């Protein structure tokens, strides 16, 4: 009897496996389908289009012509330079700001922390367009503009914030720095909570001061988080579009034309889909190279 | 055994049936000759039935329109009902857009192969749709008698390389508008200017006198893409009436352009005009609140807008623009520089037919029926009345006869003078030239112009940059040089 029961159990096992497999495949299938439809297909389609002179009723294959045009276009390189300047200034400053705010929030009780998290995350849930409109109002170049009124209080002359090449990029950077830290702060707070108290206790026993604890405990322990935020920040910054689109339109004299805006203009304003796709592929290559570089420089001695 | 029996019965029935059928066929063949007449009669009847069926076939037309008049979409609903009385099987779907996103939305849909069947466009945008293969030659699908209703000069605006792509809906003239009291105080003989124009030097004197510590003499909407409006509208001051000369050379490389840019440099550096970009809506508010004496782009219909706003202000309606002052709006032509011929910028907007994945010849015939319905008669007259201008087709002008505009005699005279000075663009501009001119405007002129406004570059540098890019795009031999008349 016992032998028969064991045989029965063994026979029924594959059935359980089969059921597990079906539900597993089902769950993976949904994710795979979403990935194929919304990521893989558009990417493949963009690669194909980048070799075409796109027309809705009969595109022509043009080989590498779009890539040659993109690489030979001064505006393409100018937009890469603008994006780099924006990224190099915004991302490190943004990380320092987020990290500092997270450090200041962590000592509070959980409920107070939640209030601060909510306050800092609030701009993240607001419409980017609505935020841009508010900033347009702040940067109004007439003497009635909010920032110009503040300058007038100190006897300074009105500034042409968004229309002057001296201040347009600075204005976008200030806007980026003051608008969106919520997600970074929450991630840093989570990382800070993950540091074991025994490190601090040991440091205190050794007489470590606040900044020493930050330097020797917090910064190294938060390094994986910093790398993650740096990589995602750089990727996001290279894709920045709305700030320039809404605030300056890329002007004056294309001094705030970011690569994302250039691609958008080529695709949706001038209808040059082939060129826009070629530029998007080149942008993807630049982002991939930068990400690899960041992992090489910072990621080698990080344990996850 | 039973199966065999059933099978045998079925086969027998089948055999008998086929024999009967053969017999009938033979009889029919024998009598075919005598029935030829009957057959012809039957064919005619079938044709008639088919035609009836075709008119019963349902069709759906999509139209994309911005608010051409404030209530255009509401009016369109009524006109569709009217159209459906005659064509009950044609359904009209309306895609309503704002002026801000209309072109972008239309371009995106057209490139995706999902363009609306009909779209409102300015004549200058037609080239882009011809270039990407979505614009349709409408002359094949419209009754020539109906086409004769439209003014030929208006149809010319909708024509590219000899092909008609749409029907004109209205012509607008765009120039300057100002506050009469302030202009007269600044030394302008307003009535004379309205009927016989003025020189650039006179204009410069007036805006100089009209500039105070809290008021600009002149403000033009020139933020971002509206820079194009400044070049088009104020460009006529330097004698530039189109992107191309009559001999189809690119005109922004001429000395006229340099003079235009130098005028901007003078006006901004002297503080007569703001040295920052002014949004389209902002310039009218500045006029209504007395922050500027003169503004552009201005149209005759602003007289109505300003009157209504003053009425709201007097009635203490919170919708009135804050700080509104009492004023009399005057419509003025753009001044004329030395060696240039007085002219005024005019543009024609109309409806074009676009190709999408569902386009067929039968469908296009229906599309043109509806397009013609919208661009003629009372529908067009309603639009023309709203922009305070005369219609561009006979049926619209007839419908306008019963309508009286709430317009001052002086402004009416200014409009008449302005219309007489509109120069139509040259015919024969190719789709490629048109698309290249758009690229030049968007990628070079607009960005450089913004830097000029801010005083960060000189007129000469901007002009040189325009010439360099234009020579690359069109070839130097296809660009105008020297002063064009």
C-alpha cells in the first residue's frame, strides 16, 4: 500500500509542476507582452526608421544618410553640449541637496519625516506644464516679474531671464534644482535607515564627530544608492525635454536646445522622423556609454 | 446495410437534382437571344439600384479645426446638422484643437497616416503636407462649377506647383493697432496714416515720442514661434512680402532683411520696444492697459475685442482685463522704409484635404462636398464677419450683404487701404522650397532673432548667419542679393 501511495504522489508531482509553470508563464507573459509592445517594438521600429526617409505612404531606404546628417549638424553638437552642461551642473547639485535634506529629516520621528517627505514629493505629482507656467510667471522679463521685483528691492536692474543667453540656461538649472527632489530624498532616507546603528555607536565610542560619521559611515554606506541615483539622474537629464520646451523653446539662439527637444522638433515640428530616430539612437548610445563609464568608475567596489 | 441505403438515396437525389439543373440551363441558353432586351432592362434597373445603394452607403469624414472664431466649433455643430439634411449618410467627426497645438497635432497625425480628412491650415503650411505626401489634389473631386465660386487669387494661395490642395476660407490682413489718443499725442496724423500709409522715419519718431517710463512706444508679439509673425508682418516695411521673390529666390538674404534687422536693433536698443520676448496674448493686454501705444500683430477684429473689454470694465465684470483703460482702437498699416514699396501682409487660411489609411476616391468626393459646404455661403460669411473682412468667394460675399460690422469709418478706410496693398505670394513655389523656408525660419531666423532682441548679437551678425545657412540650403544662386523691390 505504502509503495502504491508513494507512486501516486510521484505521479501527481508533475501535475503540480505543470500548474506552477502555467501560472508562472502567465505572469511573465504579461510583463513580456508589455515589454515587447511598448519597448522592444518601438526600439526596433526606431532603428528601422533611422535608415529611412520617412513618409507615411511609402518611406525610402537611405542607408546611413540620417546618421551622417545628424553628426554633421552643428545644432546636434550644440544640443549635446547644452545637455552636458545642464547634466554636469544639475545632477551633482541635486544629489548633494537631496542627500543634505535627507540627513536633516532622518533624526525626526516617523510622522514628522512623513510630513517632510510629502512636502518635498509634492512637486513630483504636480503637472510639469503647470509648474512651468508658474516658473514662467516668476521669470517674467518685464519689471513686473516676480524675480525682477525682488532684484528691484536691491536696486538691481531687471533681467531678461529666459531670453538672454547669459541667464537662460541658469534659469532652467535653478528651476530644476528647486523643483524635483522628492524621489531622491525618499530613496536617501531609506538608505540612511538601512545603516546599522552599531556603526554609529562604535564611532561615538571612538569620539567621532557629526561630519566624521557622515564621511566615514554614511557616505560609504550610501554609495550604492548614490550610484543608482547618479545613473538614473544622468539618464533622465539626457532625456530632459519639458523644461526647455515650455520655458525657452530652446532659445535664445538655441542656447537651451537640449538633445531631447531637438529630437522632438525634428519629429513633430519638421516631420523628419528618420533624422529624429537617428538622433535618438545616437542619444541612446551616448547614454549607454556614460552609464558604463559611471559603473566602471564608481561601481567596482560596491557591494549590493 | 442501413448506411449503404442512406448513401445510395443521397446520391440518387444529387443525380436527379443535377439533371434538372442541366435541363434548366439548356432551356435558358435556347431562349437567351429572345431575352436580351429583358436582360438590358434588368441591368439598367440594377444600375439604378446600385446608385441608390451608393447614396445609402454610410461614410465618415473627420475634420480638425482650431477656434477660427471663438465659437467656431459650436457653429460647426449646427452646420453639420444642416449638411446632414442633404447628406444623411455622411457622418462628420470633429477634432477640436487650440491654436497652440493645432499644427503640431496635425503634423503628427498626418505622419502617422491618420490625418483627418479635412484640416484648417494657413497657406504657408501646405508645402509640408505636399512634401510628406499627405496633401491631395482636390481639383479632381470638386465640381468645376462650385470651384468657380471662389476668387482665383484666393485659390492661388492654396495652390502649389500648379496643384490645388484646398479651398480658401478667409483672408486676413495683419498690421499694427494702437491707441488713438496716445498716437495723436505722439504726433501721429492717425487718419492720414490709415488712408495713405506712413514712412519708417515717421513711425520711428512717433514711437520715440510715445515711449515713457511706464509705457513702450511699440510692442510686437515675438516670443518663440511668433517671431515668424514679426518677420512676415513687419517685413513688408522693408519690402519683403514673401519668403520668395517674384523670380522665386529666397528673399531673406536680400539687403531688405538687413534693414529690417537693423530696425529691430534700433527699436530695442533705444527702449522704444521691449528687449525681451512678448507672448501673443500679452501684447494685446499691454495695449488695453496702456503699457504700450502701438502693437502688432494687429487685426481689424481687435476693435471689437477692445470695445467688449471696455464694456466689461465699465460694467465691473471680473472678466475684464485688469487695469483696462478707455481707448479708441485704430488699425494702422505697417510703415514703409526708403526704397520699399508700401505693402501690407495678408494671408489666406483655408481647408485642405489630407490622405489617410481610409482614403478612397468615393470618400474624397464626399470630403469635397463637405469642404465646399464649409468654405462657402453663410458658413464662410460667418467667419469673414468675425475677422471683419470681406469673403473670398461670391456666395460668402452675398451672405455678408445683410451683415453690418460694428466698425468705425476710419478703421474701415484703413482696412480698405490695407487690402489694396496686399501682395500675393509668387506662384510656382515648389513644395521643397516651401519646406526649406520653414526649416530656415525655425532653425535659424527665430533663434537668431531672439538673441538680437536681447541685444546679444548685432543685426549684421544675424543677417550673415541667415545668409550662410540659406546658401547651404537653397544654393547661393537661388538666394536674393542686393535690394529687392
